[in-house]
């Protein structure tokens, strides 16, 4: 297999080939991703006999995590939209934040929701609000996609008990309570700057092309039978989030036993969303005039392509992981003589971009730098948060989350890069700035010395 800097060269060339196939040759992303995954695997020297296994395993393992989730999420969103529930929730957000600050409301909502709920699940659940808010406010869909996506990924990467930050806190031997507190302090400004402010900026310069068929469908969409209440709309949206959150809390406060087992089962993200779909199908029936069969058909049709593209993104990411590029980058960066927080940020950021997983970047970086906090003279909490900040941005097509945002946000590839990838990077830089601000105040703040 290839080693050294040749791995980095192959990675860059594979991304270039992917963009060329999709943007210039207009090849379907699913086909382009699978083709580039096979070609990259051969280029890095993975034995030809093993290549199909690596690609298909990466595809399958990705869908283990999000396949059922995407299918159920699309159906759930379809019923909420057809009943008018999404419209009611959008009206409530507008009432609280106003038209101009509605993207900030969505961004902060995402930041709160993604603490107990995984990024993919949260984006799928909340994505229905994007189009509704854009339609009501006249603000570009790109602004709302950026706000929601960045808000979700910031807390996913920075605030425990999300698994990645939780491992970072453990590996840096940080007090978990303080790590959560200072994580929130860093996450909120990062969300506002990268999600809301940058989202508003990019939304004014990038306009999302609305699909013609979707526009026609909206014009002929049937009105709900009767008006749904705001409280019921929020209750249904919050139901899967509540079930997942209950599972998270039970792991800390309830010991092993029957109750813990039951909560753990219904709080699994797939089971929680399945329960929510069943409840929505039953409860929303009086508010929906469109036939259930039509809603199911539309949802399954949409979910199929999203599942294929997301799985293909995971296959591409698996090939990159198998190549050993992560190990090479670790060896290179350990010899760099730069400030420890910046080193931690860059280390995590490069692994995030190259491996396509914020969680893997967090676990890998913290396992190497975490035990060295005392030797480096750094606050364990701040070193951990610098690592978390690095995992926020630079999501590329080797990240399955990139395709979830792309498809559910209904953006083109360039729009996804400008909104989601760059927005996350700006949020990460903002979070790193907050780490340095906390360091400057460490003399008066508890737990940072």
C-alpha cells in the first residue's frame, strides 16, 4: 500500500475527481461516489480482492447508523408537513425571534436539540422547518440550512454527553460538569457566528434553485382538513427528541434493571422515531386531506435516493480510513512546534476533513494529546475544548453528514460546500477563539488552572 505524503496526494486527487464527475460531467452523486471509492482503494494499494469488501462494508456500516433513521424521518416529516404542523412550528419560531432573526432561532434550537440527539437524526427531524421558514420570511433556504446544520454540528462536537465530547472529557481527565459548562459557553457564540451571521451572509450571495416539480407540487398540495394546534405540533416534533433524551438521562441516573432496559429500548434513535411515526400517523389523520398512500409513496421515493447517496459517502470514507492517512497525519503533526491549543485544533480539523467523521477525529486526537495536558502545561478542559472546536468544520463528501445536509437541505454540491462546510469551519474558529478567551480569564474562572 502507499505510504507517506502520497496518501495525502491521492486523497486530494480523489476529491478533485469526485467534484469533476458531479459538477462538470453531471454524474449522479451515488454513482460518482461509488466509482471514486473503488478507484481510490486501488490507487492507495488495497489488494484488488479486498476492495469490494471495503467499499460494501463502508456502505453497510453507514446505513446501520442512518438507513432506517432516514426512511422514518422522511415519513415523519411528510406527515407533519401535510397536517400543517410544520407551519405552526415555523409561526411560533417567527413569533419569538422575529423574521430577521428566525435563522438564529433555528440555529440555537439545533444547538440545544443536538446535545441529546445525534446530528443525523436531529437534522432529519428538524429539516422540515427549513422550507417553511424560508417561505414565510423570504430569507434564502441556504441561510436556514447553514443555521440548522452548524447549530447541530457545534453541539454534536462540543457538548457532552454527546459521545465524541464525552470521550474527549474522559481522555483529558476533565471534570465532566465543567467540561459541559465551558463547552456550552464556547458553543453558543460559535453557533451564532458560523450558523446565523455567516448563514445570513451566504444566503444573500447564494440562492437555492427550487426544483420545478417541487414548486408545482406545492401549488397543488391539498390543504389540511382542519387547523392543527401549535401545542400538538410541538408535542409531535419533540416526541422523538424526548424519548432519545430520556434514554441519555437514564444512563446517568438509573442503574441496571428492567426500567433502564425499557427506556434504553424506546430511547434508541431508530425505535424512538418509529414510535413517533406511528403516533403521527394516528394522531394527525384528522388534519390531513391527502391520502396516506400518497404520503408514503412520496416519502419512500425521496428517502431512497438519500439513503443511496449517504451510504456511498460512507463507502468513500471507509476507503480513506483503510488507506492509513489518519496514522500518517498523526505522525507528521506530532513533530510540529506550535502552540498547544492551535495544534489540538489543527490536528482534529485535519482528521475531521480526511476521515469524514467528527467523532473519530475527537477520539483519535484526544487519545494522543489528552494524557499530555499536564506535560504541555495546558488546562485539561481547555485542551479538550480546542480539540472539540477542530472537529466542527470542514465536512467534505467523504462524510455521510455532508450528503444528509445536501439532500435534506435541497442544495447543490457547491452550495453545500459554501454553506455547510465553510460555515462549520467558521464556527470552529470562533469556538477556538472562545477557548483562548477562557484561557485569558482562567485566573477568575473555576476549574481552568
